[in-house]
C-alpha cells in the first residue's frame, strides 16, 4: 500500500488493497500515547492499532488531488489485546460505494491480524467524498 | 475500573483539550497527514474553514474511557459503533461521557451495552455511538 495503479473510479465492491504491515514498537506506542494524552498499560491501545489501519486506508484510497475526504463513521470490534512490540498486518477492502446526492460514500472493511495470523481487530469505516 | 457494573451506571468521563500541537502529534504517530488536519492554510480555504482533529483522535478518548471502566474486557471483547457528527477543532474542549444502558445475557455471557457521546464546550455533539463490552461471566 498505497496501490496507485488504481483510480477512485475503478474502486469497486470486493476490491482488496495490498496488505500493509506495521511494527507497533515501544516508541510508536509512546508517541501515540503522548498524542492522545493517555497513560500506557502494557498493551497497545486498541485505537492505536486502528489508527495504523485507518492511516493505511487514507494512503491507499486514490483520491483526486485537493479532494477532502471526511471520516463519517467507524465500527470496530476488538478481539485480542496486542502487546507492545507486536507486528500487525492490515487488510482493507471496499465493501460498498454509494452515490448520495452530491456526496459519494465509500465503505471500507478492515481486518487486522497479528504475526500468528490471528485476527485482533475488525471493523468498517465510512468515508464521505464529494461525488 | 468500575467497581459496580449495573444498568444506569455512568462511566467516569474523559475531558481533553484539542490543540493543533496535539493534532500534529497524532498525525506523526498515526502517519495520517491529510492536509485538512495539519495544513492550516490549506484547511482555511476549504468549506471546513480550518484544520480539524482526526476522527480517530476523538474516538481514542472514547476508547480510553472504556478501557478505564472495563480494562481487559474492553481490549479483548469490545465493540463500538461511532458516528462523527461534527469536527473537533483546535481550541475545543471535548468531554466524553457514557452510561451502561443495559446488561444482556447471551449464552451465559453478560454484555454491557453503553451509549456514549463526545461533546465540545458549546455542547455540540462531535461523536455519538454505542459500545458493547463482553463481560467475563454472566451477572445479574
């Protein structure tokens, strides 16, 4: 990721972006905790895991230059705590693409796996874009 | 952690002040440098009129509240559905609050259903949604 070989118009339901891998190092977690004003508890905050997945979505979705994409909604399920230092793999696919008036809604599915291929998190993000 | 998990119980709220510095720190940590969050001159020319906090930064405060209340149960059995209603902007103070709406029993496991909301200092709804936590064992 990003897969710049595809355009936004070519994104269709069922399309899967190439997976993105992140190492959730102690320095990453420390930077994240500072950004969100929180204290650590030995695990990676679940939303820090999601942040990686969402950032990879942002990089992956090919938007026309100058387009403002708005994160409209987010569903998440946390399945397993992720220890600091773990490596995760984020899988993102297009679930739906809906045109609604002057807006277009892109619904993306995300699944996050640990090194042992166990799913640690899954979810769905709705991104609103000008049509 | 909550000492009593019962219907109607309010969770301890989380209050956070949003600054451009925190938004920039979040962009660095997450790798999401969308200019609507970090480029003040770009953002000023958009219909939003200025930079906004990442939705996931606002949602992080919700997760922090849930982690404080439910600990490990949230990390390995939490679900949330959130709608981003309005953007949070630098200078805003956000208050995240929640209460346990009901406790459901399914297959001898209890689930706490919580409604949550995140409002700014003007009372405007920034994020609203629900969270469900799988508790360790059935309870009444």
